């Protein structure tokens, strides 16, 4: 004959009854505590309702204000700055393609403007919060570097902020070049090293490594130079910089 347990089984002993009563009491206390907490929260909300509405309203104003600023002020400003910088970029590109006094003249026009158009310095000053102004720092830095104004080159290139694969390390290399021209090879070496570690690509990395190797030899750091040259040989063997490795590797190894 099959047997089964009855549902709703009642405690059969005094101990079980006592335990059951204690459990019910504990459960009741928990719910009472929760009720009290909920009541206190409701009371706090009711008494501070005015301030809550103010905070929520201020948050909404901030969010809407930010969105409005981005759409109606910042975005048009970005577009205007980019348009204004077009002529300065053209002067810069033409300067790269020429040499001598004509090149210097074009770099200066790129910096200060010409034909009624803004130069990079104007963009930086008048559109300081835009991406165009940040990029103008990059161009201005190299314009100063090419016109032998090395401290100005360092200032503007250091103000340029970017995660770009090419431009970020090139800016660091440019700062290194400026320090080298100022006869500060140790500082130059630091920026070449920074550029080499910043990104890994076949354009900027071997460029930074070969400059770093030559500078390391100059300051008597043969071991560091060997490390740079071996990295070019191992990782960037097909680049133009790899052709220079044999020229400097022997000198660097002799210094170790």
C-alpha cells in the first residue's frame, strides 16, 4: 500500500512548536523592520520632495544644455574652424614641396595667414576648443621646426593631443628633433624612445628607432643604440631605415 506525507504537517513536539513560533517571530521582525525602513524612506522623500525636484530639474537642464551646446554651438564652430584652416594647410603643403626662402615664406604664411585667411595661430586662438585647433598645434609645431624656431616647435607639438597611429608618434619625433637642434640630445633621446614605444607601424616606428640609435651613440649609450638597431633589423627589415643599420651597428657594439 502506497504511503505519502501529508501537506501542512504540524509540529508534533513542544520543541518543534517552540522552534516554529520563533521562526514566525523572526520573520515578523524582518518584515516589521522592512516596513519601518520603507516608511522612513517615504517620510524622507515627502519632506525633501521640493529639493528632489530641484536636483532632477537641474540635471535635466545640464543635460539639455550640453546637447544644445554640442549641436548649435560646438558643431558649427568645428565646421567653421575646419573651413578656415584650409588655406593654412595649403600653404604648409606647398612649403613642404619647396625649399629655401620660398619655403620659409610659405611656412610663415601658414602660421600667420595670408590672402585674408586665417593661419594656424589664428585657428588655435579663435577656435581653441575645436579639433581643428588641436590639429593646428601639430602643423604650427612643424612649421616652426622647419623655420628653425625650435623652442616654439616644442611648445606647439607638446600641446597637440592625439591617439592617431601616425600623427601622435610623429609629433613626439618632431619634439625630439627640436631638442636635438637645441643641443639637448638626452631630451631628444627620451622623445625618440617615447615615439618608438607609442605605436608599432612600419612608418613611424623605424624612423623613431634610427633617430634614437644615432642619438644614443652620440651620448655614449651603445647598448641602447644596439637595442634600437636590432629591433629595426628584426621587425622592420624592409624599411629604408633598415639599410642604415649596418652603418651604425658596429659603432654601437664597440661602445658596449
